[in-house]
């Protein structure tokens, strides 16, 4: 598997774990830090994963393939917001 494919697979696996953790904690919203601790991941990695998947879940009319590359490799485009460690995350804020 290519490096890009491996990163995508790991990002999707982490995001799935984030969604499952958030769903299991209902009705209590967890912070990014609490999610990271529960999953055994770095807070920054967890926050960036949430940001990327929120961004990718935007309506198709607002997401252009070139923006995905920009979001990964250059200054952040409009609409790409990385949550703070103490930001509460629930299913709605995940874009579900």
C-alpha cells in the first residue's frame, strides 16, 4: 500500500474510533482532549483528524479536490478549522 493509502486508512480508522467514542458518551459531549486520552492518541493528531473529516463532510458543491490537497499540504483553506483541545465534540459537531 502506498504511503498516501496508509495515511488515509489510519485517518479513517481513527475517525471511526472518534465517532464511536462520541456516540458511546451520549448525552455527554467530550472534549478533543478527553477523546484523545480515551483512544490513546495525541491531542493534536485527534484534533487534526476531526478537522479533516469535518472538512471532507462538507456538501459536495462546496468541496473541490484541489482543496483537499491544500488542506493537507499548505496553509489551511477557509472552512478548515482545527478544534481546540478543550472544544466539546458531539455528533453534530462531527458533521453526522
